[in-house]
C-alpha cells in the first residue's frame, strides 16, 4: 500500500511539472512571435492577422443616461442627439494625443478660469467651452478670433478688452474670461438657457435668431444648423465627460503627468517700458518667461498712457515645478530700472509667495499643514483662523510659501 502511494505521488509530481511546462511553452511561443514581428522578419498574412485581432482592441462608447450641460438635460432619447453625442465622444476619446494634452492644460488653467466663472454667476461647465474653442492655447483663427475664448476684435472692443500696437488683452486669460462671462450672460438673458447661450457663442446671436425665426423653434436640439454649430454643444459635452471622468474613457493620468498651475507674483506698472527684455531681467527673470506668462504683450515694449496701469506676471519666489528646485529663467542682474519705470508694486509680498488650496472631503487644518510642510500655527495665523474653525469641501485657503 505504501509503495502505491509513493508511485502515485511520483506520478502527480511529474504531471504537475508537465502542467507547469505548458504555459511556459505558450509564453515562449508568444515571445518568439513578438520578437519576429518586431524584428521585421517576414510573416504570413494569416499569422499577422491572427496576432493583430487577438491583441488589438477598440471599444465602443457608453453614454450616461443622465448626461447634461450646465444642469440642462440632453435629450438622448432622440436618435439624432444620441448619435451626434456619440460621434464627439468617439472622436475625442480616440484622439489620444490631443486629449492627453487637454487633460494636462486643464489642470493648469481651470484654477484660473473657475473662480472667474463662479464670481460672474456662469455655470462651471462653461470652462469646457474654452477647450472646445482653443484647446486652452492662445490660438488665432482664420477669422482672427483670438485667445483661449476666441474673441473677435469687435467683441473685444464692446466688452472693454484693449487691442493696440503693444497690447491684445484677448490673450490675457483672466481678462478674456471676464469678457466671455459677459458675452455668455447677455446670451443667457436673451435665450433663457445656457445651451442656446453656448450655441450663440459659436454662431453669434444674429445667426441663432435667424435660424429660430426660420425653423420656428428655439430648442438647440431641434435646430438644423451648419455642421460646426451642430457639433458644438456635443463636442463641449464630450470634452466635459472625458476630462471630468478620465478613467471611464481609458485615461489613467497621474497627478505628476499633468501641467501644474504656475504660482505668480503680480507687478503693477504705470510708466512706459521701452525694453521688456531689460525689464524682465530687472525682475530676476527672462524675456521668454515674461512673454510666456503675459501673451497679451505683443511687442518688446509697453506704452503706458497717462492714468493707466498694467499688471505683469512673473513666477512667484520659490516656485518649484516637476520636482526641480526652481523655475528656470530666474537670473541675477545689476540693471538700473529707474530710467524706464517709475513704480513697480509687488502686490502683497506674502500673498505673492502663496498658493490657494481647495479643501477636499476629510481634510483638516493639521493634515493640510503637514501636506504642504507648513507649521499649523503659521497656516492658521496667515488665514486668520483658529484650529477649531470647521473646513468644508471646496473652501479655499491660502498656503503661505516661506
């Protein structure tokens, strides 16, 4: 009996070793095929087709049933609406390189745009309109619409954005966002809903009014429009979906993969600057950094007429990005700036060295202080708070930089 047990045990061991050899052999075959495919060797069409179909996957898109824009429901039960939205979701999901860049830029610029929308009572979803317009770049269209919000010169003049030889405030993200808020609010006042307000941002209120009168409906989803405007709202909604829920569409981006916001200090100038390069050096920066952070400065000078002033941005002291010690472009200079600028104010030096933190659920004063490496007493004093003061999600507190 004992010998039988031993023979059975030996048999099982041999069988188990053979069993382990099968997947190893399969893995070896796969690796050989991969090497052959990647090394450029000739393979048969049938083998290649089999390898391709077993390894390459493309998936369809699932549209959320409760999808909306600015809180206004999108009627996806209408097959024309469903298919139009699906098209934009497919195009933007599978245009991976561009969509990854949009994720990156949104992380840098949404913190600038969101508070301005909120202050003006404009729905937060409108920040995705800026992506649809320009991809969050200082683009110029064939029709000369410019900046993140693609504002035409006539519109800029109407909403108090300066355009001159030296300055084009359509490229000033903060001021252009303020102007876009006014445009959208005026459109909302006219049409009574944000979907039509956004559509009119693309086609113009005159163009929308013409189609309303012609088609006897003021519902965007029932209007037959030119292809660009017909796709416009769906594209904004698709971008919103993918940016706000990246993993649902296959995008797995770490925080360090995104472009971080650049903390800045604001220098107020009320006298003509004849050489912006020299001025940048006087601020311990470079001309390239100045032009990067202030795209609204068109030339190498800034003419300041009587009574006016401009705010020029520079990286805040002590800024670190991507784990490096400090932002490149900060240099020392012995340049005497008294000849071309009479007043340079660094607005609230403590604030210029700080960043704004939006509170998340579960955070408290202690955890935030530890996260930023700031003594809790300093954090509380800087924000004029006590440790017992409750923090709520989306509260904004200032993190001092020492």
